[in-house]
C-alpha cells in the first residue's frame, strides 16, 4: 500500500532506483495470447531513451528491456510479465555533498521527511528514470490493444515549450515523428530550436505542455463514479514526474466558456452517434463517447539547473545548489512517450474492466 | 470493481440515484473515537444544498443526513459509517421524452451505450446530486482531521466564473463565507452578480474555476509513485461532475516558466524548512512539504440550458433539446463545498496511509 | 481499509450494527440488466431469518430487505445497489453489566482492545446479524448468476452437528429443504432433533459442519496465484462468524492420503474432460475444472450459553457470565444460507473477473 | 487483477515460471529503515531449497536471492523491494509429450482451459517453485517484524504425514530444527522416516499437515469483517500449492464440540487478560487476543508419481501419465517454510494496517 501500482485490471507495479542495479515493471493482468517480444517493447524505450538528440541529457543508457516472465513462445500467457531494465551508466562519484543537501524543487527533502532515509544517488526512486519502466509497460499495453482494438492509435506531442506554442492550424500528424520535440508544427520548428538553445545557454530550463490523443477508442469505456476514464487519465498523467496540471478536452479553459459555446451537439452518423465538436475531449460522465480522447498535461521546468539556488543541508545550515552534469533543458520532450504509455495503460485497463462488468455488451442507438 | 469507491484507507463508496428513494455514502476505515454527529455533518451539506441563493437551482431538498451505523454514543467505533440522505423532492412527471432523448453534454448517451439501460430520471447516477454523499463523507473526514491534526483548515473558493476573475491582491479569507459565490474578492462581487444575471437572462450557463487550499498539512504525506498526494488530489477533483482540468500550484502555467522562475528556494525556519515561494502547491515528488496545499479545478458550464441544442433520440432520429426546470446557471458555485470535501478525504486518507507505512515517524532536519 | 468489503469485481461492503437503526450491503460492480426485485432477495433472507423453528433464536426480526438504488424498472443498471434491512426488534434494556463485561468466546474483548470503544449492544458489529446483509448480497449474486450461467445451482447443507453426522450413502438433495437443519439424510433426522434438544436442555450449545456444493460451474474460473478460486472461497467462509476451519474437496483429510488414492484420473467425455473422482473439490491450481465445487466449513458452538463461564470486567475484576435470552443452541443451522451466499458471491466475482482478463475465451480440448 | 498479489499494506506480487530465466517477488509497502540484506533472506530460502535431504527433490537450485531495489546502505527505504531468484537448473529436454498431455491432479488442464496457452515446462507458473518467491518475501516480513515486535516468533512444523501423527505430549520446540521433517516429536522420528521410505519405494506420495504457531503477537490485530486476521491467514495458506484445508485453533474439530467444552475462560493476568485455554487459536471476532496464533493446513499428496495414472491429451485421446524425475514423495516437508513465510507476511500486514486505522492506540483493561 505504498502505491507503486497503477491500474485496476491491467496492474503495473514499477520498482527500482536511478542508480541501483536495475529497475522494471511487474505487470499483472495482461490478457493471454498477446504476441509480444523484447524488440516490440524496445522501440518505445528507444523513443524515451536519453542521449538521442542534443536537446536531452547525454547520460548513455541502452535501456534494454528484458522479459523475464509471462511470455512463452512469443505470446503472453496471462501470468505476470516482468520487464527489467538494467542500469549500466552508474558513474562512480562522490555523493558526499548530495547526500547532505536538499536540491530545491526536488523530492530530496520530502523523501527524507517521510521515510527518514533516502537513496540520494541520482534522486533514487524519485528520478525520472522510473518512467523507463512505465514506457516498457505501456509497450505491453499497446501490444494488447493492437489485438483487442485494431486501428486504435495513441499519439503524444508537444503543444507548448515555455513561450513557444504550436499553431493548431498547421497541425500535421506526420511531422510529429520527424523532429526532436515530437512537435506537430513544422513551421515553428526553427523557433523552438533556437529558443531551447538560448534556455540552455542561459543555464536555465523550461516547462512544456504535452497532449496525447487516442483515436479509435470505442464508446462505453469508463467506470463512474470514481474510476471514470477521465479520472484515471488525470491520475495517470499527474503521477508522471514534474507534472503540475492535467486537462481533458477544453480543460481549464472550460471555466471561461458559456454553455452554448461549450456544447457538443449530437447527430446520427452512419456508424452511430457523431458530434459537432469535441469540447468534452471524448468523455461524457466519465465514459468514452467514441470521439478522440484528448488529454493534456504540463511539465514544470526541471530544477536541476546550473544557476545557483539557495537551499539547506541536512543539519539545517544554508547552502547553494548548482546542478552540474547531464540534465535536460526541457524534460517535457522525453515526457511525450511517457504520456503515451500512461494513456495506453489506462485505455487497456478500462477495456478489460468494461468486459468484467458488462461483458462488452453495448446499448444500441438507432432504428 | 465498478469503482464507486475512492480512497485507500479511508474508503468512501457512494450510492444512489437522483430520483431514487435515497442516496448516501458507505465510509469504511474511519479511525475510532472521533466525535461526530448528524448536526456536524449537516453544516457542510447545507453549504452545498440547492435553493440557497438566487444563483442556484430552486429544487428544494432538505438534504438531511442520517447516520445509520458506525457511530455510538457520539463517537465513531471504527466500523463502517453509513450516511444516508433521503430524496424528498421527486416531482412526479412525464419522463416519456427524456427517456428517449440524449441531452447533449450529458452522460445520457454514454450510460446508455455502456450499460444498455439507464435510470433517466434526473440523470440517475450521473446527476450532481451524487455529490451530496461526497459532502457528507467529507464532513466525516473533517471530524477525523480535527482530532488528528488540530489547526488544519481546508477552504474552497471560486477564482473565476466565465470572464470574471478574482484579483489576488484583494484576496481575503473572511470574505469567502460572506457571499453567494464563495469568492474572496469583495470588490469584484457586484460585477460577478451582474455577470451571472446576464448569463441567466441569456438562457445560458457559464463555467467556473475553483481553488481549494489546505493550510496546516504536515510534511511527509503522499505515497509515491502512483498514489502521490497530487495524483490522488487530481483524481478526486477530476471525478467531480463536469470537471475538465485540475492543477496543483502553478498548474498548466508551469509549462510557460523557466527553471529559475519556478524554483522554490529553501530556508531553515524556526520550526523546520521554509520556502521562498510555493510554485509547487505544497507538494514535491508527490509528498507534502508542509506548505499550503493548493489545488485548482475547472467546471464546465452545464449543458442544461434553455437555448435549444441539437441531439438525437434512442431510435437515432434528430431532435432539439431545451432543458427546462430547476438548473444552476453556474454549477461551479455548488462545486466549492464538493471540492473541499474531496480534498478533506484525500488528506485524511494519506494521513492514515502514512501511519501504516512509516508509523508517522519523520526524518529530522536541523542540528 | 478497515476491510468491510469482499470481492474483486462484484464488491460487497456490509455495514451496520446489531442494535443500530439498520444494516445492509452496498454492492458495487453488479452487471447491468439483471432482473431482480425485493421479493427475490427476500426468499433467501427468510431462510436465514431467526424465529423460524424451535431450533433457532426466538428474536423476531422480519428482516425485510429494501433496494434503495441501482435497480430501475426491475433490472440492475450497473450502478451500486444499496440493500438495507431495518432493525425492528431492538428491545430496550439495561446494558449496564454487558457494557462492562467481556463475554468469553466473543469479540467483546478484542474489539475493545483494538478500537478502545465498542457498541456493546448485542455484540454490535461482531453480531451474526451482520450475515443478513451477506445473504441479501448473495441473493443479488444469484440473480446475476441465473442470467449468466443458467443451470448453475448452489446448495448448502449440514453434514455434522456435534456427535451427529450424516451418512453420505443416504444423501438426498430433496431432503435438504424439508427439515429444520438443512440436512440431506432423512433417516438421521430424529436422532439430530433429539440430540439438539438435549444440548438445549443442558444449557449448552454445539458446533456444526456445513458443506456448500456448486453444480454447473464452468471450467476456467479462478485467478492464480493469490486470488485462486479456492483461496477466495476459503476467505469467504472463514470470514463468517464463528467459523474455524475451511476445506475444499478432501480438505484436511488430504493429509492422510497417498498420491494413488487421491488422484482424480481424467477421461474424455462427450462435452469435454471428465474425472474419475472429485478429491480436488472441483478446483485444480486454483481454477475450476467444471466438476462440482465442494466447500466445507466448521462453525464453533456459540459461547452464549446459560452455563456460567468465568471472565473479567473492563476494570479487570473477575466475574461470571451467563448469557440469557434469545440464542441459538446450534448457530450452524443458520450458517447454511450464509455459506451459500458467500459461495454465490465468490463464483459470480470470478466469472466477472475471468471476463476481464480472458474475455471468456476458452482453450479447447479434443479433436 | 489477475491477482498475483497478496497483502493489503505489505503487498507482495510474485512473478515467474518454473523454467523461465528467473522468478521473484515485488514487495511494496515495506516500512523504511528496516535492516536487511541478502544473507538474512537466504537463510529462509535455504530452509525451503530442494536437494537438502533424501526426502526432497534432487533438483539442484542454489535459489540465491538478489535484492535489486528498495534497500540502501543495508536498510529498506520504503520504496519497492525487488527480490529476484534466477533459475539455473533448467535441464534441456524434450517437452513434446508433456506439452500435449494433461497430468492428473495438476493445473495443466485448467490453465489450458482458462488461458488457451500455457508454459508447460515444469508446470510453468503453477509450479511449487513459485513458493521460493514467497519465502524471500516472508524473510523481508520477518526482518520488519524483528524491528516492530521484538520477541515475536513464527515457527512451522509438521503434525501429520499420511498415517503418521505427532504426539502432542512429546512436543518439543527444539526438536523441530533438528530433523528433516521439521517435526516436533523426536520419539516418532524413526517411524516417520521408515514410513516415507516405504511411500517412496511404493512409487507413491503422501499428504501432510503443517501447523504454524506465532508467539508474541500483540492483541488487537485484525480487520473485521472481511479482512479478519483468520480470514487472511486462511487465504494465505489456501493459496499455497496443493493445500486443501485450513484451520484456526480447534479448526474442523470445533464442529464436534459443545459450548462448555470450547469456551476459553478469561482471567486477569499481570500484563493483561489471560485465557484458560486456546481453542480459538488466538483470534476472536477476527482480531488477535495476544495468545499464540495457531494455523494448520493440509497439503495433498503430489500427483507426480511413478505409478501410472490415466489421463487425456490435448486432442482428447486417452493416455497414461507417469511422472519421472525429481519429485518429492512428501511435498508437505518443503511447505513448512512456505507456511511460515505466509504467516509472517499476514501478521506484518495487519500490524501496518492496524497502525493506519487506530494509530496503534489500544483500549485499556484493568484498574
């Protein structure tokens, strides 16, 4: 009940510290018979892997995932799947000062206050390295979704980085995979690159906004009242390191709208109900409508910067912290595949959950 | 596993439909020995109760809460507490049309698609009436918190209603309870009243932004990685009807900031660590810092408006929906006590959870 | 997390004390579209109801169950079902002595030690009255099973009462409902009646062994490793008041057998695999085989007897306890419908759980 | 929700197959600051390890446990502890026949029926090898209990093996660790050895009864109604491979007793309440009394015997199965440390759970 698990049916428990021998995900509840292998999972890990571009940390980790259980002859068996990633780039170094100092904006101080002990090497459990395990589990979720809902696509992309924002009129799905920012607006790309270089030169960091869109999700997924689809998506995204806000559809902007402006009117299409707009982000009353599921979250700028910040030591004495070393000027970039992984896990989870209660039967609409 | 329960240790299961005989909350895991009676709970229900001001629905429900179990001689016994609220204002009427029509922006269509059956009277289970049960449970959480953390205060207030926004420079705690909007900016009050009257006259509705602040929360609460304090707060708020976005501290604005601007520097105060600012909203790495916990959420404008909206019937035929009757032009007003209740439940839950794992022991800082 | 809930998907939370205003069961996760009404549930409550025969307590409780939510127009909607039973026979009396005294063999002392407070009226939460709520929930489980697995039958019966034991050679399904003991051996009946009368005259009580057999359960239900079908059945039965042992199939006797004697050989029948015997009680590796599920549990003799027993008071002083009033000489009799209810809940739960993970798909055997 | 997890607060998820690369336990919710290392855990694994005596399987597995996370500088940190055991003795062999055949009394057939796919090598997930992971987790639970409840002792021993039974008058705690059976009756030892040799020579196997006694457990642990201490102990033991019955205190024999014979009278001792006897097995109303906790379970004889048994193949055709190779004539012997591990986990879990709800406060008895 220390809650390192998420999901109701497709249950993912991540374990491991940044500088321990390994980390991973124990996944229980995966449907049997799903084709999957290490290569399939690795492609998502490679997307998140550090050292890929000049914009991310230069820490070199192959992040090679191993399947230790639950897969037999290329298919899941319905038993727990253990996904392990060994840590290889654990540079030996003097942790003397870090062990005694609380970095501002980090979990150093709260872990110490809560547990009275912490693995201070690289942030220990609170390190963003933990998200590698999420991405591995998300890969498994994608493999299962491929079987259960052919055609479903889950795509994440950046919509804002500090003062840079995409122009939705130029949104292009193809562009996303073609740049280092997972960004859908090709025209804005040069400005983004220049902006981030300045941030880096300024020994600073910057926040980001990521959107994840799930297309092809069937209507009827979600478990009101407290396991609503949007509730679980909000929890999944907020649980990612450094995330401070989550939105579904209109999100916080809904507070500014009137009922007439916000209404998604309903029409009868050929294959079922259709909507005039998607202010709801594809979810009504906690249940999917069949429209695109649209989730957005904000990642704060990392506090690991070269500019000195005031803090205290374990003994209460004042100090200044400068974070040298291998850090991302915009951690939001690598949060894109993590957000996708979380959304994949939640959608699979609700698909399985829905089978439990309704058997997948659906109320018909139409003549 | 239809997930009508929230909380890990302090577990609240709400039940009941808008127009059934009763609704309520089954609360399991409340600490024993907590002084509580119906009058204590009723004060919070009265705050949420409809028909209180000209700005809320005129449905008359006394919303009188009864304690059916778990309290003996004025104190909780540690056994489940059943909190029941009988529905009294169930006007008999012709549901013929409503039964066949899906109101836009409502859960009518998704409940039908998921379950193949729905209690269409007043929205059934998806009605905001369900939040009365949350408020009752929140009252019990407050009673327990009063015992366990004297001095802790949880206060909700509106920060935005459509185009109206508070001026934080004029924020006044005392003002909040003195107006119909639970709003902290007395000077803006006349404008807000005028604005909402226009919305109502325009047969429209409007969204709102609510902030809940918890003061006096001890450091060390939260259960990384997936039951982080902010994760559970996000889930709790997102589970409230009509909520589309949740923020902690800087929230979505964190995406716009640089690391230097966002840093909360740390100092040693007389009673422990103090911070130069609270961009984090009182939570680092999913664990409370001891600062104010600041949560914000956006409530969409209700779709129950007098302006006609296009929709379909069960048989797929097109129709127009006009929602007559007793609806709030700004449902966000009554969401204030609901948000407070959810925050109270989450904080109590994490207080109990923390006792389980750490026994409440804390890492010391200082000489 | 005070764990007044059982079940994974079909989740039953019971609440209420023996002498409070009401008790009941909050059932979450029931499939939608299941036909059910109060009369259907009442038949099972009537089976358990006190005052039915000379062998059970003469406390008069109509035990009328009310459905407060989750059922609309005669069918479940998939939302929580609240089943409430009001307490009517709460005789006012002087609780002065009971409030200060711990009855031997009762939970008085452990509830006091754990919680520091207890509702001493009639045993409060630890009273066997709580099982009325289980029986109501079990009725709902039966209604759902009737829809999902036509032909499935769950029948409980006594196999032992103190020194009296049934002769399995005379086992007759029809006899069970025709006697006050729910006993399948008509020839032994006069001896059982005489025996229990002597127990009663001797101001004593006696234990019992109950068996519950579920016929028509499909193969493939169960969730290894820790939610095995037998694991959950054992937990469900052990959670019933006064139960001290649980057996599946051969049960404790398996310790005496050799591998050759215990083997259930497998044959190919017309409709699938068949077995030469059922030592396993219908469960292999935690998963149902399609054979009869056979569960047995022992109920200890109630400590509420007229023969004085030594005990202590709250202040530690010695005392003697004689339990006057309305108690059963063999509480095991009324445990029969309770055992049936628990088995019904577990089987439904695993049926729904299995749909979640496998979608109900089954591995084929045969050409 | 495939339920490979047990425990409420101290949550153990085991993973891995008999012949996969590794198996292990992911333990979440361990208190921080508990001293533990691999050597401490290894002692319990060595107790269970095969090939230790002539009475157990000669499969050679070092069963060396590795701690991959959650322990830093010799103490737990409160984050998940990953305990991994690599499989080394995976003899390559032809699985052709085993892959097509269902061994009687094994989970081969039910796993196939449920999942449609199974890892047939060595029983896959249903192999008793999975219990190595339980024993590792149990070692961690013991380490935590050593810190939290000094003096608590958990000891398992065999009380029956087929026709052999201990004489309780000769019960000696010291004897238990001094023989291959973990048996407390030294005088009976030669007979037991001779008996098991005959079973083995007869190409047969035999069942066993194991008792686990926990001494020094404080009063007040247990979470009525469905997470009772006895309920969770029953579930924990029934979840062990091949277990068919579980008893607390008098167990099934309670069905034979009268109320006067079964009563545990209460006295006031120097340190609190004492009891004249322990028919209850240390648990009343699901809560510990402070007496010895006594749990007993029966292990069926393994079906892996050299005597041919009739069965079927995947295609439905009849066959005969003879299990050659490295199997235990009495698997109950190696179930002793497994039973201890499960009891250790349950007691720690309830200790933590109790802290959550009551904060560990206790109702006083005495002047």
